[in-house]
C-alpha cells in the first residue's frame, strides 16, 4: 500500500516536472526575437502571405493565450503543426522517434555491459594496467569531441577500409522492414528478414560506437568507485572469511551493494545520450529526433522544438522513475 | 575476472562480425539504371503549389511539369520551350494568354491533361497563396476554352508572366477533387503524395532518409534511349560525407561539396565535374538607411575595399566568377558595365570625402551560418577594413534569426551589412531586381533600399511588352543601381556539380544549375 | 590480492578536522602519478591561456589566402588554416577562449546552484520542495538541447553560449549543496551558532557554506571540462563562437570540411581539445579519489 502511495506521489511529481518543462520551453521559444511565420510562408512570400501564415500559426494572439491554447491542445494529444511542412508535429515525432530510440537503446545496452564489467574489472585489479588502461580509455573517449570521432570513424572505416557504411539506417536499395515498432532491428527479426537485419545492424554500428565512446566512461568510473567503496566495507572481509569464492563475493555481494549509484548513473547517462545523439545524427545523417531538433531550432520552428523537448524530457524522467522504483529490488533496506 | 573480460571481448567481436558477414554488402557502387543523389536538405512538403526552395525544386522537377520552361542553357525568352503547352499566343495588350495544350499527356494517376487541370492548378496555387504564388498575383481569371485550350486573363500587363509560368506546375484535377477535405484543396494529400505528369513517379518517401522515384511508363516523351529508370534522392547533411560517397561511387551526384574538395577531386578519375555559369549573385547588402552607410560615399568606399582577388583566386581557386553589377551577366538584359575593383587608396579617399578619413566606426555584418563562402569572405573583408580604421563585427545566424535581425523595427538593432545570395526564380531580370530593390518589396532579399526612380522603372518594365524596350529599361535600372550602390556585388554562384564517372551526361535547369533535369541523365558503365 | 580493510570513519564536516584533512589528501594525490601529471597539464594549459599573446608566434587573425591549408612546417608548427592563418597561434589563443567559457559557465553554475541548494536545504519545507522541482525541470532537459535553445534565444556568441551552459549545469550543484546542507545543519556547531542569535544569511555564508563547499570544488573542474566540450558542440551547430574567433570547437567545426584535404587541421585542434579535457577530467578524478574518505587506501 505504501508502495502504491509512493508511486502515486512520484507520478504526481512527474506531471509537475513535465508541466515545468513545457512552461520553460514555451518561455524560451517565445523570448526568441524571430518571426517563424515569415519563414514558414516561404522565401518568396509577400507580406499578405506572411500574415496569412501568422494567423494560421496562431502567433497573433497574446502570449498567455497562446500558452493556454497550447496546454489545452496538449491534453488532447495535439502538439501543433510543423510550421514549414504543415504536418502535425505528432506525426513527425512518430516518424523520427524510433531511429533515435533504437540508437539510444543499442548504445545503452552496450555501455551498461562494457561500463559495468569494465568498472568491476578496474576495481578488482586496482592499480594494475587493467585499471589504468580502462580508466584512460574511457576517459579518453569522454574527452574527444563527438563530431570529430564520428568523422574519423567514417574516414577510417568507410573511406579507407570500406568495412562499414557512412550514413543512414539501411542501404539505399533495401526497403525498410514492415513497420511494427519502427526499430529496424526488431521489425526485421519479427518479419524474418535476416538480410535486412544484418544490414540494419551494420548501419547502426558506427553511430552507436561513436555514442558509446563518450558515454561508457561515466558508468565505468562510477562502477569502479562504488565497488572500491564497497570493498572497504567489513562485510566483504567477512564474506571472504566465510570461504565464499571470489566470483560470488564480487558479483553477488559487492556489485549488488554498489548497484544503487550505478543505476543512478545509468539513468542520468540516458539524458546525456540524447545530447550526444544530436551531433551523431547530424554527421551520420541518422534520421532521428536530434537532427529534427537542430533543424527546427535553426528555423525557430516552435511546435517541433516543444514536441522534441517534451518527448525527450518525458523519456528521461520516465527512465529515472523506473530506476528509482527499481531500488528496492536491489537494496531490500529501501522501503517506500 | 580475466575470464569474464575475455568472454566480454569475444561477445563484442561476435556482435560486430556476425551482421557484417551476414549483410548483403549492398553499399558500394550501384549498377544499372539507378541514379542516386546525395542532398543536403529534404523538401518540407511535396505540394507543387507551395514548395519553392532548392530542395523542393530538385524533387518537383522530376514529378511535375509546367506549361513552358527555358531551353537548356539560355534565359532568352524567345527560346522558351513548350512542355505541357505546344504553342501560345499573347494578346497585343498583354492581358490575355492563350495556351494550346499537348494532347495525349497522362498524369501519374491515369487522368488526361486538359484545360480543366491547368485551370484547377493555377487557381489552386493562387488561392493557397504561399510559396511562388506571387507570380500569379496579376491573374484575374482562367478559362477552359476547349478541352485543349486555356486562356489566362491578367488584370494588368505583366511582361515577365510567360517566364514566371515556369514556376507553375500542373497537377491532376482529378486528384485535387478526389482528395479534397473540407475545402483544403487537397493540401493535406499533396503534402505527402504526388499527382504530376513528369517523367518520374514517387514510390516512397522515408522522412529524413530518402525519396525513391521510378520512371513513369506512360510519360509523353517516351523512354527510348539511355535514361535513368530509378532515382534515389538521399539526405546526406555533411559535405565531407557527400564527398566520400561520390568518390566511392555509392552516390552519383552530390550537391554540397566544398570548393576545396572539388579541387582535390580533380585528381580522382572516379569523379566528374560540370561547371555551369551562375545566375545567382552574392551580395553584401548595405543598410542604406543607417549611418554611416547612409552616405553613398562610404558605401562606395566599402565597394573599393573588398579584396575580390583574394576571395576569388585565393580562397575559391577561381571556381567562382567575379560579379559585374547587380544582375548576373548570363541575363540578356545585362548592362555590361565595369566590374568593381579593389582599390584601398580610392576607398581611403572616398572615406575622407565623407569625413571619415581615419575610419573610427564599427559595422556589424550578419550572414547565414553554414555557408562557408560567406564566412570566409566576411573575414577577409574584416581584415581589409582594419586598414581603413573600420572595425567589422561578424555574426553567423540561423536563417530565421537573420531575417528577423534584418527587418528589426528599431533601426539601431539592424545590422549594417547582410551577406546573402539571390537566385532568380525564373528567367526574367524582374525575378531578381523587383524583390530585391523595389522599395515596398517584402521579399527577404530586400534591405531598406528605396529609390522612387527605380520603383517607377521596375513597374514600367513589367508593363512593357516590347522586349527591346524592356531591355533598355532594365539597363537603365542597373546603371542607377550602380550609382546608388545599395550593396557590394561580390561573385556569381557558379554551380559546380560533381558526378560519379558513371554519369556521362546531365542537363541542369537554366535558372538554377543546382537542379538537374533527371530525364536527361545518361549513365555509362 | 589482499584488500586492506582498515576501516576509516566517515569524516564529519567539523571545522577543525577539515584543516587536518587537506594535507593528507594532497599527499594521496601526489602519490597518484597520473593524477599529478594531469593536474600539472591542467595548470600549464591554464597558463597558456593566460599568456597566449606572449607565447604565440603570429597573431590569430591575419589572413594570408595564398598560404592556405599548409601542412606543418618550421615556420608554421601546426600548419595554416583555410585563410592562411597560423594554426599554432590560433590554438594557443583558443585556450584563452576555452578558459573564458569554463570560468563563466562554472561561475554561473556554482553561484546559482549553490544559492538554490543552500537556501532550499536550510529552509526546508515548501521552499525546498519548490526549488527541488525547479531543479528537476532543468535536469529533465537534455543538456545540449537546453543549451541550444538558450543560445538561439540569446543570439549566437561565445559568451551567450557560456551563459547558456551555466544555466544547464547549475542543477547539479543545487542538488549537491542541498545534500551537503541537509547533513550539516543538524550539527552541533550550527545549533550553537543559532543559539548565539546569528542572523540566517550570516549563518549560511560564514558557517554552512564553507563547510559544504568541498565537493563543489572537485565538481567544478569536471564541469569546466564539460563546458569546453559542450561549447565546442554548440559552435559545431553554429550557436557558439563566431568567426574569426579562434575557439577550438569552432575551428574543429570548420576544419571538418577540410578533413580529407588537410587532415592535420582538425586532428591537431581536436587533439588540443582532447588533451585539455582529458587533463581536466583526470585531475578531477584524482582529486576526488584523494579526498573521498570512503575509499580504502593501500598502506
């Protein structure tokens, strides 16, 4: 019962935060001193056409009215129209979201795997070359500008070695798998299209690894630090004294006990992943939300900016909520 | 611990190699009659009545056709070709245009081209009133006189009208009626679908990725000879990536390769270069209403202070041509005046005449961010102005912000210089001069310039039906602009198209060389 | 391997013990050779930034279009850029700009974040909840997206980008300070000070803040590193430094156009960014390792 009460409270918090996000985005996008109506009406437009557009976009209303209208429409699931294409923002987001989601999920899986195991290894072999090497490599990845890494990978793996493709989610001549989730790796498996699956996997490799390079460091370092702190605890000595194998000590006891900061970091990193994804999507022409967001900001196209921000913020908040809810599973002392 | 690490590394290697081995290594040079293009931007809408920017044009030319268009390589209106019209007559008062339509032309949805489709297309574009609809502002009514004859009546004479019709695409009236929803003239449908008569049909559009088109079997010109049968227009935003793709042959045409890459690619046999003289002029437009640039002597000093050779020969390796006046020399109506020269001494003298012999003021220059030419040119200019004691502050802005800064109601907030290029929409000088220099123009290219004499001449030119009289007027306008110096014409945007070696021939559109007429593509092996 | 399980008691943030802790941490830091190296590098880069006008062989702004994109040579150690300017000098000046960005961002983030965190943590109750929700709202934004939105709104310039980044990073400090304050305010010396009748602002400024500040210092170095990286990303998108500024991120963004013709250009500038951020983060890490009381130590 207490858990349900906690859950209800957290969901209330989620709604409050999302409302704050909406308000903040609305304020920022309206502080911008530019006229999106002019842009939406087209480069050749005359004043009358621009005014038509302004009215269509509802920009001739006072600010609080615009805000209220936006909230009301939001509750109906209407995120407005993309000013340049006049397509509903919801449709655009649905088109672009799967690509980013797929990239983020693949990268997350990889950095959890590599980061946690690498961090454990570094902690266990503290001071050795494994430790120093793992730290150096992961920090090195963190320090490299992501767009530079992306271009270098393209030049090395595409231009020089011809091993991997330079852009896109799929080869130009292949048709995408039948749409179920929008994630090509999932959809092609479900449809039994092995060739397409391989092609999609090959295309996601460079973008995912580029994104991974910058994000594995934090998970690795947190894991290492948490494990080291746990190693110092008396119960570890007790466990060893009891005769438990080192493997059980490390994985069953220490990792479990350091899980909380690790999980927290994994949740936080998910947010940083989106920042990285923006740059990677531009360089690899990956058709996701990141590129859409940059184009919209460049054109000061308000509805898509708000839509992207909402989705990403919602995803981030949800992930962290799930992680918070998972804490009791890991640490039985935590009770909601 | 070691065993775990080893297993992890093994897992990663398998994860990497397996799909690679299993994938149909399709990336690599395409074969056959497939033509792939790499483009920096995608169209935002597929509607031919609305799409007016470069990405839209590159697609529309494949799927739709206008009544007339410029013959390849010339802007002379005496050489206009009929596309969907076989012939036309213009009444002596310039108010009635009668077009005889080509029989037997089919739209992609199966319906036939007739006068009704032309009427519906024109009225639709005028009613929606976005994009290029301004060229139809003088249209009073459109009549389907007979199934293959259409008459357009103007409310006042507009001499460039016949050239402007190259921008008006004809859509299937059946499609408009069928997909009309709540009086929206089928805008909702046309945003994502097409119903044109052009050589290629849209098969699929993966948003943010690529568009795929295939040859329309019933196209009225027929498909005998060597043509591309499938088109894939891929979105590749990075110029460096575009270069890699065209070098490897994975793409046949890349539209945004930098000048340095073009020079580097000259060594590469796998790549062909095609240069077309430009019609777009890059200007540094000056704020004629804001001191100190309000003084024409200061403006003329700036014209003499720009390092043209440094820019064109040094930075651009001669890949662009110097501008000569406000209109590109490719126009038959060009005034053939003297191009500007870099002369710091003269600049200093002019500044002295205006009372600024030591300079001592700061100017802000705003340009559209991603284009490297504008950034480089501005930096070179800033360096030269230092010699005159003038500080030039640069700011690259996203497009929307640039437009806003330019037309700020508070003149103190406006920039002093704006760097952009104006591409003619159609083959008449009116398409550049009117939007840019008419005092009441709301076009984005206009920047505070107002001269009633020029206004009067522009209006008169529009009404003058006699071609040689019109040319004389445009020459006078250009001379007046040279005297008024509203901007610094810098260079012509010579379009250099880079193709893979497979492409043995491709015609570019006459007004916008970054648009290829895909039907004319010939592919070797 | 044997783990030394000498248990260390949790360091309590009581004023006297702080003074003793510092030299011990410093000794631990110096024993970490890589961390020390990183620290020295950071200081060197800092000094380079300060003394760039003295150290650079050429000015950073003079173009020379006939000598574009030259490879490294005796007269131009890093070669020249797309307008013929000496790249080495521009990289040195770039350190200066990166320094500016780091300082502005960190200052704004720390001041704003600590203010919010201290106020919320000390006052508690409704104020605390409100401030924490505000923090959550900012944290829910992906960093780059928020920075982009602010930079677009304020207008692209390096200072605006740095300010925008300050607005991105302050929530971390707010949370940190709040946590610190929550644990500190229960201490005896605080109660004693309150009994003396000290005013709240004075209490916050003179007693609580200095004791809570330690982790902020470490985090500030990391934030500085991230700010430089994010500033480069903003310039990549076009919302940060403007030409002809020799900002590293802008230079890499422009250099990527020339990657295939002049590979040394983006590589060398990228290396400068890389080394700087690596040094800063490794130093920050080492300091954190050295001052973290919960880590076991080896002998």
